[in-house]
């Protein structure tokens, strides 16, 4: 079995290509076998996924975020209970 490790990185960029550039720098020298990522609802998860596929061809990635859904009170709700 090969030596497995988990590495994390974060970015405050908004542009998907800039985000992946930062992640690529943070993961320099790595050859990931899979990438899991999490984004806020203000980021385009599909565009980040596409940029990750370009940067790490052949490496599966999964992640993203769903847009906030309106609550029954008409305010955005991001999981959990809506705040009043």
C-alpha cells in the first residue's frame, strides 16, 4: 500500500482559474488521486470543477455548493434553520 496523505488548501479568490492556481501552488509536487472541494454559494462550483479537471487531468474531483434556497419566510437559507 502506498503512503497516503491528506492535504488541504483554501483560497479567498473569486475567479475559478485563480482559485485553482492557488490550490495548485499549495499542492506543488503532489499527484492527487482524488480531490474533494467545498465552496460557498457565491462561488461557481461547476467552473471550479472544470478548472480542477484542466489542472489535474485524470484526477476525479467532487464538490461545490448549491445556491441558497428561499425559506418559507422569503429569506435565503443555507442549510439548517432559517434565521428570523
